[in-house]
């Protein structure tokens, strides 16, 4: 019969009302009784402590007995189980994912569907963290892929697609990203403007001023779905604005309506030291105004040609299209001495595809299907932009402290 690899090793589980000094008392006993602390972990949920430790307790040590009495003195429940080597421990660790779930989670139904999806694929949930402080509206699950899984870009894309589709079916927002060093080390955010940072499409409102809104809106919708080349669509729409007085066009900047939570999103990110900017296929007189109002770090957009105080129906300089947006992200990353893995891109239309694919984290915000297909995560059931902060790894307590 094969002898156990660690004959003196046990697993301790302690649970009960949390109070200062619990961990200190137990570890003092281990130290005093010549036992070895192999590993330890604990969590507190609404004042209830759960602590587990792996300990080598030699036969001559009184550690086990003293820990038992110490737990009783502290009013804690104490359990012990034999240590068994897990087969996967000797193998190279598989990749881990961070899965964020946002929505009404109180009835447990959504959580049940998502965790069953994981179990059916032999994914092991290692940690669960609540993102909310009152009602349960957000969870973060740290999930290990099966031992031996390759975690290639293709496999992760398929897995992400399956989870995002499930989220749409059950009415919650889901984010799936690698749980690596860059996940909570983002430092740069590039955002689209129309239908992302602000509500609606500026060019459609400009068209309304000259009576061609329906015509322009139809072209805009096709371009955002990826049915038309952006450059061609932009040229066609701008041509229809010919003759519009520029001063009249500028009045729209004053009447623009922000997406709910946009101001808080920027305020929190800036407070945390992020570089934040706008990259838009819209127009500079509007986008530059937003940059100044919110103290953003950069803004890139298109420039309308103006002659004798009126729009000529043409765009000056290079067009900010899908390729240009992605290049701006790369350029800003280099300018601020950051890796692309530390960047976030947020958008809603086909013109944002390359930017989201280039970023370390690409977020589709209430986006068209073509963008959701390539995004790392999608927000569909929440309309506040600051909800993205939870998808970026922050919880309610983090944000409360950030705004203090």
C-alpha cells in the first residue's frame, strides 16, 4: 500500500461570527506547537467568517488539540479533514478567467444557469466575490479552465461567445476576461462619442437642421451595422449638410445629452489616475468641446470644411474611420508609455471593431451585433456608462472609496 505523500498534513475549516484576532490566535498556536502552516485563506461575508488552512501537524505536536480549544473559546465552528493531493496540483496551472455578472441575481436563477454552464465544461469556480453592497446585483467569479486546456484565442473566443449568448438569454450582462496581471492594471480608456459617451448621433441632428434627418439617419444606421464603408457613408452624409450655417451647427453641442453615468465614469477614472479620451467618427467642434468640459486627455475626430460661415459638404484632412481609431489607441498607448494590455476601448458600432480588437479590453456598449461579435464583453441590459467600472474589476466599495 502506497504511503500518503504528506502523512502529517490536515485541512482545518473554521467558521462563525467574525471578530478581530481570530486569525492571530490560530496562527499563534501553530507557531508555538511547531506545526507548519502550508497555506491559508479566509473570507468574510456580511460578518460571517470562513477560514481554511492546510497545516502539517507532527504526531508529537499539540497543535490540533489547542486549535480545537481555541476555536471553541472564540465561539467558532471547527472541522478537520485529511489532506488529499489533488491530481492537478502537479500539472501546469490552467488559465483562469474572471467572469463578471451584472443584473438582478437575488432569485439565484441566473447564477444557477451560469455556474451550470461552467460545470458542464469542467470549469472550476475558485472564488466568488460580490460587487454590490446591498441587494445582490453583481458577482465576480474567478474560474479555472480544465487542467491541460490550451486557452488559445480561438477557444477563449468560443467560450466567451457562449457565455455572452447565455447572458442575453437570461437577461444579465456578462463579461469574460483572462484573470491575469493586466486585468486590474488598466490605465488608458478610449471611448467612442455618438451613442456611447453621448446619446444619439450628432450627424443625424445636424441633418435635422437642414430637413434631411431621415435620409442621413438611414445611412448612419447602415454604416453602424457594417453594411456600408464608413468613409463612403460619411462623405454621403456630410454632402447633405452643405449650406448649413456653422454657428447654427455649433448650438447642438450645447444641447447634447450625455449617456447616463458618463460624467461619473470619467470622474472616477481620472481620480484613479487613468488617461481618458474620445476617438470619434463625428466632428471636432463637438468632440473638442466635450474634451474641455470634462478635462479629458485627448480627443480625435473629423473636421468639417467651412466657407463663408457655412458647411461646404466636405471633410478636411484624414478621416477618423475604423483603422484610424485603432491607430489612435496604439499611439496614445505609446505616448503614455503603456502596454496595449493596459488599454480599454468602448464603442457601439462597426466603426469601433478594430479599436476594440486592438485594446487590452474591448467593451461593446449597447452595441450593434457586428461589434458584439468581436468585443471582450458587452453591456446590453444596463444603460449607465459607469456600470462599465464593475466590468473593469471594481466593486461598490472600491468606487465608494474612489469618490470619497
